[in-house]
């Protein structure tokens, strides 16, 4: 009975080995293509990525300008203006 079972198991497992070897061969063959593709993707910037980056830069600049304007207004309101500050004249009531 054991003699009959060994060849059957060997035939059953041989498909797994062949499949694994074939899968490994495909992975090895496609690896250079994947590496080059990833390198090109990392080295280049798409137009949408460039637009997003520019938009972020513009928003940060606007936030900085707004923050500076609020600080200037606060200094002028409190009467603690710096030498370079241009404060509006107080409006008569």
C-alpha cells in the first residue's frame, strides 16, 4: 500500500513544484521592467502633481500674508507699530 501511495503523492506534488517554478520565472523576467518603471515614476512629476504642489505653495503664501496682515493690524491697533509698519491714520468718530 505504501509503495502505491508514494508515486501518487509525488505526481500530486509535482504540479505544485512546476507551478511555483513557472511563477518564479515570470517574476524574475518581469522584475527589471517593474524596477525601471518605478524609477521613471519616481524621477518624473506628472502635470497634476505639479499643479497640486503649486497650489499648496500658493495657499501657504496666502496664509503667511494673511497672518502678517493680522499681526500688523493688531500692532497698529495697540499702538505698538514697528518702524517699518505703515499704519492707517485713525478715523475720527
